[in-house]
C-alpha cells in the first residue's frame, strides 16, 4: 500500500482516470506512463519503516500523462487520415483508369464507324459509276442505227460510213449507179467484158474488180467484195479519187 502521508502518491484521481480511458478508447497500443521513485519521501519517517517497506513508491505525473495521450491521439489521427487519403487516391486512380478505358473504347468505336461509313460511301460510288457505265453502253447500243437488209438499208449504212471517213456521195448518186450496174443484186458478176477476159471480172452492186476493191477497201467494213456495204463504200472511195464523187459517174467507170 502507498503511504497516504507521502506527497504525490495515493489513489489515482478522476483526472488521471479520464486521461487513461481516453487514450485507451483512441486505440493506443500501449501507453507509457512515467514511473519514477517518489521525490518527496518524508524526512520524519522512521528508518525502520523505510527499511522494512518492500513496496516501490511511485509518483504519477499528470502533465506527462496528458502530453503522451495527446501524442498518441495525434499519431492515430494522422494514420487514419493517411489511410483515408490512400483510399481516396485508389478510388481516384480507379475512376481515372475507367474513364480512360471508356474514352479509348468510344474513340475506337467512332473510328470503326467512320471507316465503315467511308467504305460504304466508296462502294456506293463504285456501284454508281458502274451503273453509269452500263447505262452509257446501253444508250450507245440503242442509239446505234439498225439498217434494213435491203438496197435502201445498204445505201444508208454506206453513207454513214462514208461520212465518217470523208468520202463524198449522195443517196441518189449511189442508187442510180447501182441500178445501172447490177440492178440491185449484191451477187452480180460480169463474165463477158474486158475485165472478165483479163481474168478479173467485175463483182457486186457497183461492179468493182478485185484489184480496185483491194486498193480502195475502207477499214471497218467486211473484207468481202460481195458484201453490199463494203462494195458500195469501196466503189464510192474509188469514184471520189477518180471523178470527185460517185454522183459524177453516169456510165461505166
């Protein structure tokens, strides 16, 4: 037992208990109390009592106790604050990473959509160009005149070819000479005149001999002396060279 006569010793007062309880509630692992030998041992205490006493006298220091409690509370508060800051940082990093991933996905999706849109546009353009080419070809085919397979048709087709190659001649001039030379028979052949006697008989609508046909044949027409159009065009080409035009021919030429 502590001596009630020794100053600074005795039971802990209310202030001390509250301080210790506050430290314990704050979660201090261990509270170091300053335990020092009593500084105020009474000089009048009998020597025998001092010698026979086996108890160690302890002096409680309220000031030190309050300071230590405050320090412990400060350390705990600092650790708790650091923990909250760490959690906040982790949460922030998580949000930032999530936002970055979301932005990357959005960007990739936008690029993919733009690429698909460009591909679709290019495909549509190619198809439109193809359709236009097909339509143009169809129009060209439609616009190409179809000539009758008779004397009228042969003369008209021949005139179109002659115009393209700059060969003069008229429908009437060609028709008049055809009727005189072959009566409109594309397979007509002369086997009795001088050309026939020389082995090169006149043939076709305008009675052209083979050497003349070969020389004045117009490229793009069949290389056949009996072909009505080829025969007319070659004969008109020869007449243009020798007489200025088939229109100027009124007899054997």
